[in-house]
């Protein structure tokens, strides 16, 4: 594909992305802005600053090494597009609604005396029940007078000898405290809210992992003198592909089985240190899986033409297998089998296969046709590398079991 065609395709794809973002903006409305909203916006700003920095750095690099030409300018823009958070903008709108606020509830204040089973069920979910009532209860629970009401005592289950809800008004500004008498309905809302919250974080981790591995690969190629695997039009194709898939894939992910037995997640922590470390390791695994075969085949003059094609096939299937890893907390193979019950996952599988065939079997987008043996070897290689993801899941499960 020549440079002019690359420019034309890039303009068309960029217009399509803008149209789709406008559609998302109008379709999804933000009714509730939690701490997560502001934190995700903050991450978007950092990524925008980083993308501008990388754009300027790549311009300087190419100017010193090769000088300016249209091809190098397009490569610099493709690196800018890679990090620019197109996928994350409006992502909050797709997932979050008024019910998300229930994901961080730690204390429920109620005037209705709950059954002992309800109390135990909420305590398993690490949620405290504070009862405002002068009536007696037929189970053991700490009893407090009105003068002992404070933020510390509201962090444990107790009964307060009063039915006046106004005595706790000053504590209701905290999003972690809520007043409700319909505990059964509230339990379901908390369950769904925690699931929505988890799936949103999974989506963010997927996007970061994917584009971080591409970005690291581009940096390695630039420093080592290899031609970049990604051109601008292909980068925009990947962005548009993920924009469309993100809309429905992560809504269908299974909630973790421990979702109502674990601790309430801290609203001040977007992604934990351990999760960030695992994310970096997974990005490096995808980087190795895609870059090593590409670099080896580029060096080999007889196989240089298929190097870029194999890079894209491995990358697309690493993305697909990463989603299978995220599908539920069960082991990898079970997730793959279970995903065939999901229409959304089947559609995503077919779209991934279609995109990989488009970028590998036809001589377009700077890639060259490859034989069917190389295609299936690339898929198998991506599967073997992605199986290592399950090792991290197993390690995390073992560490949580020891606690």
C-alpha cells in the first residue's frame, strides 16, 4: 500500500472514529459522577500528555536519524494515536449509572430490624448494618446509646436506641454510608454495582495492556533500527475495532464468585499496585510474543515479507485470548468453552478472525499474504503465550487463599 492510500485510509478511519464517538456521547448519558469518574479522567489527561510527548520525541528521533519525509511523519502520528486514550474517552458513560454508587457502600443505616440471616449476609460482604430502633432484637448485636454515635462506631454493626434518622444526617455526606429499609433489593444492587465496577476496571486494564505492548514494541523497533510494524491506518483500524468491541464485550463478563465475600474496594485506589505489576508483566509477554517472531523474520531476507503479517495475527489473537482470560475467574480452558454460550463473545471471536484474515491474507496495509500453516502457527503461538496469563490468576488465587 502506497503512502497516498495510507493517508486517504487514515482520514476515512479517523472520520469514522469521530462519528462513532459522537454516537457514543449521545447514546450514553452520565447521571452519576463517582470518584472513579474523576480518576479515569485524570488517567486520560496523563495519557494525552504522554502521547504528545511521544509524538514530539519521535519527530526529533526521525529528524536526527533519517530526516523528515511523509512516511516518517505518518509513523510519528501512529505512535501518537497508539497512546492517545480514544478508547477510554466516554468509556465511563457506557458502564456507569446511578447504581454504581452502591459498589463502595460500607455501612447501611436502617430503621427496620433485619433478620439474622440478612445481617450475616451483609457482614460476609464486609458491610455493616446500623439499626435505629428502640425495639429489642432476638440475636446478639452491640447496643449503643445516641451519645455514642460517631464515624468510628458506624463502621461496625450495632443497634442504636433511637428511631430518629436525623441523628445520623451529618454522616450521610459520605458515599460509603446509605439509608435504606429495603435490604433485599439493596443487596442485589450492591452485587450488580460491584460487578459493573469490576468490569470497568477490567476494560481499562485490557486497553492499557494492549496499547502499552504495542508502544513498547515500537520503541524497541525504533531503537534497534527495525521498521515499525504499525502504520497509521492499521493503528486506526485497531482503535476502531476495539471501540466497537468494548461496547458489548465487557458487559457480558462474569462476576467473580467472591464478589460478595471480599472487602469493599477503596475508592481512592483505581488499580492496585499488584494489579499494575501484573499488567506490566502481561504487556511484556504480549510484546515478546509479537516482536520476537517479527524481528526474526525481518532479519531473514527470505521471510521478511510475512513478518508484519505474523505480528498482526499474533497481536489480534493475544487480544482475543486476553478477553478469555478476563471472562471469569475460572481457568482458561473453561472460560473458552463457556464463552460459546455468549452471543457477544462469539461475535467478538468472528470479528477477530475476520480482522486477522484481512491483515494477513491480502497484500494491503503494508502486510503480505502468508500461507495457512504460518497463520495457524501464529494462532498457536499466541495461545501458548496467553496460557501464561492463567499462571498469574492461579498465583493471585493462592495468595488470597493464604490470607
